[in-house]
C-alpha cells in the first residue's frame, strides 16, 4: 500500500487541490509519521520508506521509484 505525506503542512483545501492537480490516487497523510519510524530528517523528496507488515521500517529509497526498485526494496 502506498501513502503520501503532507510535508508542506498545507491546509486541507490546498492539499486537496494539489492532490487533484497532480493526479494522486493514493491516501495522503496529513500528519508526518516519521518519528514513529525513527525518521527525524528528510534529506530530500521524493523519499520512499518501505514498511513491512509488522510496521517495521525495512528500507529508505531516495528519488523516483519504479515497480522494479520497489520490488527489490521489499524483497518480494
């Protein structure tokens, strides 16, 4: 499952406009879950954090991702 994170801390109206304009078709979290996963600083965007079904961080990927890079990162 893919989730986006509202790192720009824009209000709901602006966030919904951005989601529509960019054609985002996955949930976007309004609160940053970084602290829960020990991610205190985001070094750049886009950043992909791979979480296993147990809720444990298993990988961090920087830059644009593909099905192939995500498959390798998850070990599937």
